[in-house]
C-alpha cells in the first residue's frame, strides 16, 4: 500500500470511529440533538470552540464574567462553554448559552523564565504563557509585575494555569482592582481570623459582604469561584460573589472538551469535568502516549454529572512553526495534504533540502488573519506568505514519524523571525563549521554565537548542549529555536538561540 493510501485510510478510520466508537450515546431516551462544548475559542465565524463550529449565535444568552453580555465581548483564546442543539435540518449548530468566566484575575507578584516561555505568579498560582498566547492590551514582552491581568486557559496536572488568553486590566490598586480566584476553601472562620473569612492557598478571602449562590454549603474542601476586589494588601480579597468553580451543563448527546488530562482520586478529569473511558473509547493516535498532564480533546456524551468518552485525541501542541513559505512547491493541497516549511539546503540531497512535513487532516483549523478569506484553504497559500502553525508530532509508528499533524494554521501579515519548537531527532553533528541537529525533521545549524539555555533557564555552552545529545540525555526532548530577522524568514540558517523546554 502506498504512503498516500495509508494516509487516506488512516483518516477515514478516524472519521468513521467518531460515530462508531461511542462518541454519541445509544440510549433511546437521550435527546439526540443536544450539544455542549468547552474549550478555548479558536476562531470566529461565528465561533469555534474545541474544534466545533457554532454558526448560529442569534438567539444565544451570553454570560460574560457573571454578567449579561454579547458576542462582541468574546475574543480569540478565551475558554468558554457553549450549549445548544443541532438545527432541524442538521446542517448547523444553534447556541442557546455562551458562558465566559476568566480562570484568574489578579496582580502579578513575580515573573520567571526566559526565551519564549514565561511563568507568572498571580495570587499564588503559576500561570504559563508563551508567544502563541492571545493578548489584549499587552504583549508577551511587556507583561509587568504589579499590574492586574485577566487570564483564561486550562489547568494542568501540577495546578499551573496554561494561558490561552491574557488581558491587561491596569495597575494594581489596593481596595479597587478586580479579582477572580478559584480554589478550595480552607480555614473557614477559624484560626482567629473571625467570622466571615476563609483561605484559598495563601490568600485571605473576606466573604462577609458576599452573595453566596449555587453552593449547597460553604465549608472547607468545597471548590469555589470568588469574585471581588483586592483588599488592604495583595494577599487579601474582599469578595462580592461566591459560586461553584464549574458550571455543569445539562445532559448533552454530544459533548466536546479541550484540556489537560488529570487523575484526581482515581477519577479522570478534563477541564474539571469527570470523564469515564469506555471499553470502545477510540484513542487517537492509537499508539499515542496518554498520560497525566497530556493536553487532549474528547468527544462523548454528558449524563449524570459525567462525560462518557467515545473519542480521545492527543492534542498536545508540542510543535510550533513561525515562518515564511519558501516556494509554491512546498504546499501540497491534495492527495497527501501538507505544508513543508523551514527548508535547509543540504549538498548532495535530491531535492537538496531537509524540511518539516506538516500534515493537514479533516479537522485542521485554517485561519486567514491577513486577508480575511473565508473559507481559507491550502490552495490560497503562496510563496512568501507568513504562517503560524501549532501541531503535534506524529507517533513513532506513523507514516512519517518526523512529521507533524497541524492543529491550527494561520496566515498572518508578517513574521520578522523564524521560530520552531519540537522534539530533537538524530542525526546531530558537532565539529568545525558543521554543528547541527534536527527538530521534527528540520535541520538546525548552530555556531559559537548561538545562545543556549537549559530547561531551568540557566545558560549553557554549545559544548554542553551537544554533550547532552551525545549522551542521549537530550534526545527526544522538546526544544525552542529562534532565528532572528536576517532577510530570510523561510529558513533557519544559523539559530540565534536554542532553549531546552523539558
């Protein structure tokens, strides 16, 4: 069987299994038209959440940060919950309720990290951001300690908030600045704090004037969302409203989730929702490594407070490409759809290049932020176009183990530099004038002027980096490579910086 035939067969199986492997329920008493999605907003037109297009928002009720709102209040990257149903003709999804609540609002007390990933501390919580996080009123480079930020994203197994959206709400003003904090109640009215106080982590919550709603009993151990304002210090909050940490939907025949896979007291959870895996749950890829902390997408149904998973897909965007298309021939829109980027000239090779193969499948999200084309397809991409790609590395047993599967491809106005993350592959070379290694199939050259950083943010020498490859310690690990503007945004000639990510 040819590689093309294998590719098409593989994805036809995925499409079939979406319906045959338990993604929708078989119970006769289930309303088959109910749908709910929870995840970050990927695109508009009308809105795409967890890879699902809601194209009718005309009659939807919008709840934005606990208040009535409208579609105009939504932005790319916000994690939202949308509930509705399939239209009578089965051709569209009609939204009934759209809910957006920030994961966190508060002051940044510290900032750590280097390169293209940073960790902020907001009310004791770690918030991870990168250059692919969506920003409003700020950028990755100008985030500052002492300002109030609104953060939306998913929480990983370590309790870190992995931000998909960050908004600057201004300088920290005690007694005034808004706060949203989620967590588990402790020390309720004990420890000499007096009636009307409890703690979430190291933050003291004054709830004496708060409206408590939707909670059967405010007791230690209950997980809540607190809205209010900063108190007399940055570690105090004057609460105005206390509500459940998660708003659970009604029963849904189709329920889609996007978040980290977490094991909590022998119960799997995604985005806070309990998830049960069935005997016929389909795992995509079938040979993928699904573990605690993995970013996943799940399709199933929701009943009696749990998600029953029919399809679990590994959705860890561990590969990012930020570059210019070198030539029209690097785009393959049919038969074996893919985009080959970051070519490196290799003498003696036919064709004389090593490239990263980014494969497109049936649910790749294609976005045109430059010209606004809708629909936007691979046929619209030309040499010289600037693209942002987030993808997952293919499994070892796949048709191209050094390639990637694109989750999101966006055409943008400009790039100005080349950015690449992915896993380090063999071969590598360390010698006079030929220092190089591969990232997901793309050859990366380094030299004495390249700066190297380990996963802890400390500087390392080029020799130490390649010694890690020689010993096998760094092989298979994720790395971020940056090639600053040098007149050619389509290739990595010599990396300006290399940072180990794990």
